[in-house]
C-alpha cells in the first residue's frame, strides 16, 4: 500500500530542521563568545601556566638616607637557587655538588632534587654572586638561579631600632623597614620559559622577562653624624654607669623633627641575633616610644609652664621647704630631707625642690592641671610614624585626690614615654606651638617623583609666647649655676635633670632602682636643639640625674657644637676646674660650708649627719658649679 506525504508536512519538517541548525549555531556562537571574550584572558593565563615555568625576580627595596644624603640602608643583588627534578639527569652528582658549594646537608638536598612531581624546589635563598657563579659554571640541567635582593646597613649597629630590619624574604619586620614596607618593597618581576608536558624546558623556545620595579627611597630627618655622637655617648653611659639600658633623643625644637634617637644595648643590623628572640625583641624595641616611666623632676618643666600661664604663680613668689609637705594627711618628702628653706620660684627650679612644685600643682587644681596635661599631649600618642608607640598613663581625673595631684606636680604618679615628654617640652620652649614629631623628611619613587614631603604644622598653641620665653630663661639659669654660659663653656645651654624611683610588678617601689634623666635646650633663649638622656637603673653608685645624666647631656651638646661648627656665644665664659676635697668622716654641716666656699652644689643621699661616701671621690677634677653627691 502506497503512502502519500503532503507538501504541507514537508515544509514543517524543513522549518524544524532549519530552527534546529540555527539553534545549534547560536549555541556555538554563544559558547565561543563566552570562551574567547568573557573567559579568554583567564583561560589564556591558565594555558600559559601549563606551557611555561616562571621564577620571581625580587624587587630591590628602596634605599634609606639620612638628612645629609648618606645611605643608611641599601639593597644588593643576591640569588636564589632552585631545582626542577624532572630535568635533572644525575641527581646524586647534582646534590653532592650543591651541598658542597652551599654548605648544606647532602641528604636534605638530595631529597629535594628527587621531587619530580613539583615544578621547582627552593634549595637556598640569598646566595652571594660569587657562590652563584660557581653553580652557574657547573652547567647542570635542572638547576636554576633567580635574582633576589639582600639588605645591607651601611653603619651596622648605628640607628638599629629606628631603621629596623627585614626578613629573609625582604619583608620589613621592625622600625622604618616595617612601618614603610609598602613604600620600600617595590614590585617583583618574573622570568618565564616554555616547557613541555612534563615541565622540562624546551630548548630554543621563547623566554619572557618582566623586570622588577625598585621600591621608593626614604630620606629621614636623622643626621647620622649627630646620631653617632649620641650613640657613642650612650655606650659610654652603659660602661661607666653600669646601667640596665639607656635612651637618648636629639630633636629640632622648632619643627619637632627627630635628629637622632637610640637605645642601648643594641645589635648590628648586618648580624641580627635571630637565634635569641628574647634579646632580639628587647633590643629592637624603640624604647623612646614604647616604654613608659615616671619622669621625675624633668616633668617640672610642664608644671612650671602651666602655673605661669594660668597666673597662679609669679617669679617673685617665695616658697618655704622644710624637707616635706603634708597633703591630705600624707607626708610627701622633698628629695633633700633637711629642706631648702625659703626660696624664690627660680631657686626652687634650680634646687629642683619638690615642695615648690607640689604647691604649684595644688594652686592649679585638678581640672586646670589635667587641662594642660592634655594640651601638652600626655595620655595620648604623639603620632610619630613608627609602630608600637605607647600613650603614656594618666590617672582617671575623677579619681585624683590632692595627694595624687601634689605628686604629679614633681613628676610622680604619671607615666610618659621619653619622646612624649620631649615633644611637650619642645612645644613649651617653641612659643607654645605643639607639633607632631616626625622622623621622615621625604619619600621619592624610583623616577624621582616626590610622594611625601614632611611639613610640620602646629597642632595647637599650648602656652603664650611670653610664658614660653620666661620658661626658657628659667631653664638657662637652672643649668648655668656658676654663671651664664658655664654648663657648656661659652654656650647658652638650658636644662633640667630628673630622678625617679621605679616600681616592681606588684606596684610597690623597687628599692635601689631609679631612672635618671636630663633634658637640655640650646640656645636657651630661643631653642633650636633639644637633647634628652634617660638612664635606666644606673649601678655605679650614684643615681641622681645631675650626676648620672647631665654630664653626658653636656658631652652630646659639645659634640654637636663641634660637628656643626657653632661658635661660642661668649668667649669670656670660663669653667673653673677645682680639686674635689675629702669630705668623708666630716659632719654634714661642715661639709656643706666647705662646698659653699668652693662653689659646688650637692645632692644628699641619706638622713644622717656624717658623710660616709662622696661622689666623685677626693682628688677628682671637677668644674666649679657642678653637683656632687654626699652619702650620709
């Protein structure tokens, strides 16, 4: 039986076939569009990774300079050694040779060489150029050298804490190296070679090279010559005063830029003690910003400025010190147990009389006192561009009683960092202009474009120009006790010493442990330079700031004057050198009369009436107007 199909049925089938073919072409087109346009770059990268092998080219870190243009930290070329197990024909020979050249264990190297399922294995990082050349001359298949970068510090142990250091893979770990790592690290490059399915390099194939971009260069406000003067003096203090540690800062009083800053003991940045993490952690801390302490009498500069500004004291006011003051029923001693008697404000500052500054703090009252402490930046970070800065410690104002306030007046019951205190002093002597301390001058990229330029702006004005000038004059008179220009012969240097007891972990006074300090200004009438020295736990017998810290502040100033060629401001000023008399065994009264006749000042340690020991010892040469210690 014959079946007939209508023309209408044939057209339907043709239409269906056409639609099917059109759909398939559209689907294919969409798929190609997705592969080539949408996923094209990603697939291309995947393909490239399958037929090429790459080695990273580590970018050189930016250089670090001091303010005079001397390089402090530089990068140099090193090499990383890799192996590709699939390409090595004689693993025993290669392993033995690499182990001998690189000073490694043969079995460890051999184990890495046998890893054929890994594209490449690192054998050793940061190999010197000489060693890399020995490996290159062996011409081993499967052994590769990739350029890397090492870090070298020009002056070794100079500026150890501030500069900081990097890890083996050039990541900043402390100091400037860590804080500005994003600027210094640069952009890594790559070297590509074509390989077969097994990862072996194809001979005569194309090579691709993308160079690394060097990191940005940083110029510090540090002057390496002044830094050297500071650090040599700190080393001397460690040796002569047998201190636990010592910290020093030199600052530009006008701009609050740090010119030098260090703590001792320290270490050589080219020989970092990585095998002793406790020592590394302690000696890499920038103690000038991380450690807080009770400042003692150097803090009196702040109390004096606040009291003068508020008008609660006049320079003609007189005070009486009997050796102690009773506040809220509590007897608070002056450092001189027999008292200073009647004295002016200037004499109270020169004598560093605790009773005078207790009275000033009480006259201000808690609210005003705290208002000025906040203005001076206490209890808050200074904002310097370094990691780990502490805020210092101020008691909750609502908990402060008069007895606490009295102690704060002479630098107890309050904790500051050395930089925090020096920044406050810089504001007081710089017409009351508080600035953020800085250690960076400017940052440039590898093309010479300036990315950052430090501009010191005043945060706020804390005291008037007149009060600032008055404090400067009083600091000059407090330091130059013999006559003007005699603290450092011929130079107008002002300053204040400090001595404070330390506390143990339970909050009680640690017997026999002190912090001695000195803050100096030059020129005292309009300061440009500030010098701070802080000696933690001096162990040579004396602990007063006038004995332990001030003489070394004098040495730092002298070194700075000689380096900068600053002429004497008064050529007629002469320091008279006298011989220290023998006072041991004499009564305190007789000793004080004798010291008064020859023009020496004194600190008394003890409550007895007979001299048991003196510092310096009899026969020592000492400058007229200096301070000695009498132990009774």
